[in-house]
C-alpha cells in the first residue's frame, strides 16, 4: 500500500513549490527561518494542508497570489440550498 499523498490536480505539486523557492536561491528552511519559523517542518505543513499565513509568505516570495499556487483552497464555497420544510399533519 502506498503512503504517498495526493494533491488537487490544479494545485502546484509540492515538489514544484519547493523547486520554485530553490530556483530563487533560497532553501525552504532558510525562507522559514527568515519569516520567524524556527522549525522548518512547521513551515512545510502548508504543502499538506491549508495554512493561509504561510501560503501568503510563499506566494509573495514567488511573486504570485496564493490562489495561483493553491486554487483548490481559494474556490468559491458551494452554496447549499436550504431545505424546504413541509408541514406534517
């Protein structure tokens, strides 16, 4: 059984995010420390789950909006229609 994690199709792959950061000459750990995160693992949680503060830090570093990297996290919420209540005799 595989323990690999999946990510939404339209979101950047976690390795692509890390590579984009490295292409700018900084490690993910260094970016984390530069933004007050002593433990880079905490910073890396954003690759697995929503973490708006860190999403913004990474997006600003890459000169894009967080919605570009993680579109699935910024979709309009699905509107649920209220149920119609019927009078029971």
